[in-house]
């Protein structure tokens, strides 16, 4: 522990890393997710990363996991290739303690037994930008925002006329994708219509070191159609219609015990999202008010036909269905003109109401060596919430934010709050930030009402998991060589304690209770350097220390699949005006995990391997309307296992063209 604290102080004082506010090539002026009010990134007292459309295309990101892999404080933990289960751990918290939004609406599948979002499905063709806010944020968005919030912001028409953009590409192994977007503004109507189709052969996720490895790949294909339609009858008022359908087919591995590489397992998911509403400005723009109603339906099916060679003689047919209704009334009141106070500027109050209704239906039928196993749940849950927030800037120096939220979840009424400030030391181009907040996560519907044939019974008396945490950090801009943006460095120390964790017990029955607790703390840091007009350098480093109580593998041990050390180094070169090359090297340290030996047999808990992945993306601007690109992932064929027993997909190469008209 002394070594850990010494390293923390060293990182903070030496500024060897930096600004966790931005990943994009073009720094966005404001961020919406962090306070619900468009706010300059430097004035947000939280760890913030923005990945905009330009960055998505420059890096060749195709999936959500690829885009999040190099964000400080964020660990991506995939179990197999595209389509398989992928978890995200923010600052060492659990994957189900990360809240995912689509344009501000929570989109977690309510039928998932753990209440976690599966990051392994989503692609990015209809995404304009991704905002990642780290730290307890339940005071703004409610249940699940213990580790942070990820907001997926959809593409929207922003320029007069009709504009077309397209992407067509092919590659190895047997990978093809295409997407097209029509967007623009015609009179009072703005629109963006995106269609995507892609297919890939993939790789076998079983490690090649295991004797059960067969090399049979798990493929993936999807179809996506998204419509974002707006109508502005008068200035300051916009009506919205948003529709999205996403269907995906993929293969995955079911290991069994003893492990068997079953190539027959397949999954099919369909997601339907619809949202209507409107935003208007009243009282000369002093009040911005919006009302939205959203409906989300998720359907998942997983099948494993019986394989004659399977020593487990396993077969399964599992179905998960969930329905979510989300109603939001959001308001922003700009107070500078209404209540002018000397020395204060940019003062705004937010307030509103949210209703969320979830219904889940689960039916699992499995067979192990002739022994049937069934699992089911059919339940509903409603959440009502009211929130209020205030932000202001004092003497053009100190940006302050405060949020308070009251939720009513079934029989529980958690209250959460957050306070933060950013002080601008203009004389040395430095921003200091400090924040403290609380958060909670309500039990999943399966936690409360699920049953299975082995004796598991849900616990309807479960309480929400709760947390409290703080963070402190800085960012500094360093001018040199005649450039104001020569370098930016910074770091953030975070500390969060979580209690009432939901864990499984077997006495007197197999069920879930509020027993566990955890302490997570560490440093996330980043540095960017622009030494030459044709060269950019970026480095990130994250140190996370986790301690569990009442969770596997043992009391006081490190939480599973949370590497203590992660780092990335990115080089961007522009040898020609039209050519840009980005090379990203990502290091993931070892983590505690459940281990499998080379025969695929489970050998208990231990420390897994560390890994190094190298990705490259090159783009060449052929004409103002046409851009050619070549992307390579895992180009040196690393066999790193981010989850023990599941290997990183092998080398993948994709060549294509983007067209903007």
C-alpha cells in the first residue's frame, strides 16, 4: 500500500500524464452529458472523454469496444469476438455499475440477469460522438451510474440541403461492411437516415494454447437502420422522431466442464428503439424545456445444438425479452438575466422528472449429460425520479456544479447528490478540479424475481447497491516552440467505496443478498504532445487498486478482471498533406481471474496474463469528397487473453473508402 501511495503522489506531482477530457482530433467546445447543460470540457469536475465522428473515422473504429479501449480509467473485457459478451469496467467498478444512454435515454437490457449492458454488439455507423463521464453520476441519471456514464449521441442533420456519406470496405478474414447516411436540413425539417450491413468471419475465441482448440471461427453479421427526424415549426422549438432497429447474428463459445470448443453455438439479437418528443425555448430563451417518451424492446436468443463429440452432451435454447418505457421532462433555466448576482456568470438551474418502466421475460432450457436445467423470470419494475441541479462560475475563475436526485424504485427511495468545482489558474494555464458524489444501482429483475430448477430463488427484499466517492486532479497546458498547444498534461486521483453489493449465497436457499462491499481507488492520466506540425503524440496510464469484501475469490482480494495497470501510446504522423497514419499500442496488465489450464480445465482463481496489442489506421484524402483508408487490428497477432479462456481475435485488416457529398 505504501508503494501504491508513493506512485500516486509521483504521478500527480510529475504530471507524466494528462488531460482525461478528450480523445478527439478536433476538441469539442462543450459536453452535454456531465451536467445536462452544454459546458466547456475544462469546466467539468469529472473525468471526461469525448470521441467524435472525426476521431471514429481517423482511428478506424468499427465497434463500441474498439472506441473505448484507450479511454483512461476504462477497461474493456471481451469474452470472444464481435457479438459475444463484452464488459466495461470504469475505475474498477463492476460492469453493471456503468450506465449506458442513447441520446440521454438509458438503454440497458432489463432481461440481463446481472443488469449489465453488453458492449459486444454495438457498431458506430449511426453515432456522431460518444461522451464518457467517469465517477458516480447517479445524481444526474439514476440507477447504475456508480462507475460512470457512457452516452451514445446519434447522427443528426446539421447543414442545409441533402448530404450523403458512405463507407464501403472489405478485408481479412472474410470481412465486408457498408453503410450510407443521408442527412441535412430542408426548410423546417432536419433529418439523418443511416443504413448499415456488415459481415465478418472472425476467429475462434478459444486460446490456441488449449488442447481443445479447433480453429472454427465465430462469425458476426448485422443490419442497422436509424432515422433521426426533427421538425422546427418556429424558431426555438424542435419536435423529434427517432427510430432504430438493429439485428445481429453471431457465433460464440460455450466452454462447459470439461472444456469443449463447440462451434455450433449461435446467438441472435434484435433491438427496437423509438422515441418522440420536443424541445422549446420560452421567455426569450431563458427557459429550455423538453419532453420525451421512449420505448425500447430487446429480444435475444441463444442456441446450442447437441454436438456428438461434446463430452458434456450439452444443448440449450435460451430466450430473453425486455421492454422499457422511459419518460423524461427536462428543464434548464438560465438565471443570469433573471437573478443577476455580481461576480457570478453562466448560472443555470436544471430540474426535471423521469419515469422508467421495465418488464423482463426470461426462459432458459438447457441439458447437461441428460440432466435438464431451466431458468425463468417474468417481472416488472417501475422507477420515478425528480432531480435538480445548479451550476455557475464565480469571478471567471471557479466553475461550480451541484446536483440532487430522488429516486423511487419499487419499495426503495435512494437519494443521491454530487458537488464539484474547477478552479482556473489562468497564470499558469492550469485547471484544478475536485468533486464528491454518491450513487446507487437497483437490483436487476432477475435478482429479485428469477428462479431456476437447481433451487435458485430471487430475493424481492434486496436493497440497491450504494456508493460514495471523490476525485481530485488537474490539467495543464504547456506552451513551447512558439506553439500554445505544444503539450497538455494532467492526472486525476479517484477513491470510491461501494456497499450493499449483491452477492450469491447458498444458505438457507440459493439466492442473492446485500453482503459484499468494495473499495476502488487509483490514478488515471494522459499526456498529449504536438512537437511538430506533422507529428502528434499521446500517452495514457491508469492505475487501479481494488479490494473486495464478501466476493470471490476471497476476502480482501483484488476484484476479478480489473488489471492494476493499463497504458496506451499513440503516434499520429502526417508525412504528406493528404496522408495520416495513427499507430496505437495498448498495454493491459495482469488481473485476478478464474484460470483454465492448457487442457481447458478450470484450476481455480489466480493471476492471469498481461498483453500488448498494436493497431494501425491510415487514411489518404484522394479528393475533398473521397477518402481511402487501411486499418489493421492486432497486427502482430498477440494471443493475449483479456478474459482467461478467451483469446483476442487474430490479425484483422480492412481496406475501404469513405465518400462525403
